[in-house]
């Protein structure tokens, strides 16, 4: 490989790489070298416990209250315009049936995301979360991506912080990192010109941290972005983590072009991102994001076998045993699995499967947090990068 020994030493010493160093490593390092470096970083952050090296997973359910959206993102096969015959707003009975099914299956968390509906305001979601907590006080609500928060802020003409504060009081526990796509304005103007900007996305997470809440960070790659822009995305995530320590985990996944409005046009005859490309990006994420403890290997887009390989390339989390997923599956990606399958693949890869919550606390057989934790409490300020 052409990457310098200095870069490798920085990685092994736990030092942050510059964007140029990260790009050089990503473009020029052998895949085996990337994987070994990422695995070393993972092992340093998550040393073996008494029973072995732990890989975590969570049982949750994606619930989409509505598929109505006015942002017209070219990568989305899930949304429907207002008035479309296939558009919907989920009624309360159906919504709570889904939550009850999750509880019956031993789940602990719901992931509540939908479209940018032009008429569903902050108050509507407040009522939904309040009723959820009244009926299911033990369920963690992981919901409302940053672009949805920005959308509500503009609809109600109130600050982002007020939207977050009201939803927090109503029962919202944490924010998923959806809608990040690629945090570079050139890219966003092509793939999602009506959605929250890079700075708006980052500011939502900044405000979230100021309220004492946590979120995750994501990246959807393999469309119109360049390798350099992928690094820029990672840098923006890393810088915000350095500032406020808001992220519990980072989850990269690949663009799924089937059935999307502009997928074929963007790829212009090129194949969609391969498992090999995904694994290289996963490994680089572990290496470059030195201040984020948890990296998730996503089986939803690449399949469970690729996800299993990701455990040897920096990932320490297997994601979710989801009871339901609608957004990615709308693009023709239908990789679904079970808790038993997840645990079997983790064990076959040489790790110990452990159930967790959103804060990466390990859970006991009653889904209660145990004394040991996979990660530290949220740091503040510059402590986030240590």
C-alpha cells in the first residue's frame, strides 16, 4: 500500500487523522490493512470482557406514522405526495398494535420516523409520544430525524430548540441520525434540495446535546458523492462529536437505487455500491471517527453475511432485530432476520452477543440496564474527543 507508516502509527496510537490522511488510507490501503487497523481500534475501545469480546444488538421496531412527504428526495422510494392514493397517516389503533407486538416480542425501543407531512405539526407528535408513554412507560422512543425537526420548526415558526424541548417533555428519548445522507451541500443540492441543509442537520444535534439528549449519526453513500466528500461527511460528524459528544454510534449504509425516482440517473449505468465498498467504508469510519465509541454494521442493506464480516472490520454492533422496516425495503432491499439469526452470526464470528439499549447499556434478561456499560456517559465540550 502507498499509505505512510506515520498514518498507520497515528491510527494505532488513537490519534485523529487529517482528511488527507483519511482519504489516502481509503483510496490506497489494501482492504486487509484497513480491516486490521479498524479491528485494532475496535479492540482498544472495547477490550474483551470475562466471557469474551462483546458485540451488541437491539430489538426495536420501525414505525412510520405517515409516508406523506413534500421534500421529493430523489433517493426515496417510500414517500408519497399529499393526495396520492397510496399515502397514509397511521391511525392510533394500528400504531399501538405495532408497539404492543414489539413489547410481546421482548423489544425495548420504537424508531418513529415518517415523511415531512405539510399538516402534522409539533403538537400532533407531542400527543402521540405522550399517549405512547402512558400506555408503554418502559418503551424508549427513538424518533424524529433532524430534517423532521427542522420541518416542524418551520411549520410552527418556532426555534428548533423549542421543538426538541416540547417533544422531550412529551416522551421523546433520543434522535436517530437519519437524513444526514452526505453532509456536503453540493451533494445535498442534487439529492435532497428541499431537505434540511448540512448546517441545519448539525445544529439540531447540537441543540439536542444541550438538552442532555443523545442521538446517532449516519451516512448514506454510493450515489453522486466523491470519495473526498465522504471524508468531509465523516469530518463534520467528528467535529460535532468533539464539540458536544452527542453521538452514541455511527451507522453507514449504501444507497439502494431500485424503484427510486432518480437512482438510475445518478448511477448512470454504474452498479450500486458493492459489499466490498461498504466494508471499506465501514472500516474507515471506525478509523477516522476516533471519538465515537460504537460503529454499527448494517445488515439491512448488505445482508447478514456482509454484516458478519463487518465485525472483523471495526464494527462492534449488529444493529437491530427489527420487527418492521419500510423505507429501505421500498427500494427492493428486503434483508430481514431474527434475534436467533443475529446471535448465531455473532457467535460464529467469534464474539459474544449481548442485548443493549440506545445508550449502549447492556441489558439483563428482564431488559433492565446492567451495571457494566459499553460506553461512557455523554462528555461535554472538548472532553468529547478524549
